[in-house]
C-alpha cells in the first residue's frame, strides 16, 4: 500500500510539475515574436495561432484547457501583440487580455500633399492592397494607428473621415471675416496658408491677407499655387521660372484673381481654423523677413520697401 501511495504521489507531483511548466513556466521560443488577433477571435482560435507560432508548450487544446481552468475569463483584445522572450502561457494570456497592443502609426504632417501621402502608405510594408487615389485636401493631417495586414484603402478612408468630421465641426462656427462660401473653398485657402508659413502663430495673419485680397478681387499671387501643377505639391528644389509664373492653368493665382481650382495640399486643423477665423488686419502683402517668418504691409509702397530689405538679406547670404 505504501508503495502505491508513493507511486500515486509521484504521479501527482509529476502532473503538477507538468501543469506548472505548461502554464506558468517559460515559453518554448526565444522571442520576441508578434501575434495578431483579429476582432472577435475566440480563445480557441488564438490558442491554435499560438501553437502554430510555437509560442506555447503543448497543444492548442491543452493551452485552451489550462486557460479555462487557471486563467482569467476576461475577453481577448484585438490587435498586434509582441510576446517577449521566454514569456509563458499564463503571462501570454494576461498580455492578450490586459496588455497594450503594438501601436503602429503612420503620420500625415500638416501641408503634406496627397501624392506623398499615397507614396507613404504604399511603401508601408505592414499594410495590404493598393493605395487608392487620394483627392488633394481630403485627408486630415494626424498620426493614425493601424494593424498589421490592414488594407491601405481602409486606412485612407479613416483619414478622410477625420477630415470630414473636422470640417463638419469647424465650418458652422466660422466668422464672416473671410469670403469663402463653402467648406471646399475653406480647405483650398487653408492649403495655401499651410504652404506659405512654417510659423503656427502667423497662420491667422496670412489667412487675413488672403481673405482681404479675395474680398476686393485682387489676385492672391501665391507661389505655392504656381508650384503645384509642376510637382503636385512636392518641393520644387529651385526658383520658380518666369514661364511657370505665366502658365495658364487652374492653379496659377498670378494669372487670375480668386482661389485655385482645388487644394494644393492637405491642410491641418489649425490652418483651417485660421481661414475660418482670420486675423483682423488691413494688410494686403507679406514677404519673408529672414527669420523664417514674414513682415506684413498695408500698402504696395510699404511692401516694396520690405521686399528690398529681404533682397538685401538674400544678397548678404549669397543667395542672389
């Protein structure tokens, strides 16, 4: 009898040791490795995925049983998870239930043209499918999370929905200080404001100048609108040619008054707000001041004096 008890105890101990290593012990793979859990995945589905990846000891059915007996019954999150080196079964379940998924971000910066947005999305190795055509001005600059294997078209829709939501929020609160009559016109003017200054504090003032020009039917004379048909919004990398200033197209604001036929970039929320709430000013002109900002003028004579100062700065720098 004593021998049978010893044998039984040994078997129980062996079983307990086996359970410990199967559930609480270190994982069989060196790691780290990633696993993607789709929305609505069951514990059984995840267990089979973990077995296939070699992330757990034993089989999926064993892991499922252990999880039901020893683990939490909280739901498993959707997302991509990184399993660290040596993580065991219990810790993996806790990670999938309560840990933070890997956050993959793709960033659209303020003023980024759609051609670069499209190239950026297409070049991302974790997305699938072909990047769809992205209308200029339809994407709200921001950082967007995505999951490995997500379709590029789905990500683009999310970016465009963000822009639509922003416009729907901002447009009803607009002031009457700028003669833009539609949200589309506001986005078009905001894209010019975005391209004209790198200083956030200047956006309302730049918008104020352009709103004044639109109000009196004066040409905008905006260099970025001349560049857009040439590069689709990418940097020109040289001075604008006289032939480009004289080119007749739907974007060249040196040739005719009013807005170009559409946006020249994807403007950020701040530039849209600047157009909808421009600075109160009489200024009709601005030129670079040599510090990264601009100096503004109400009259042509003042502006010409400011331009002369800017040219002097450029000559001093050897740029002219």
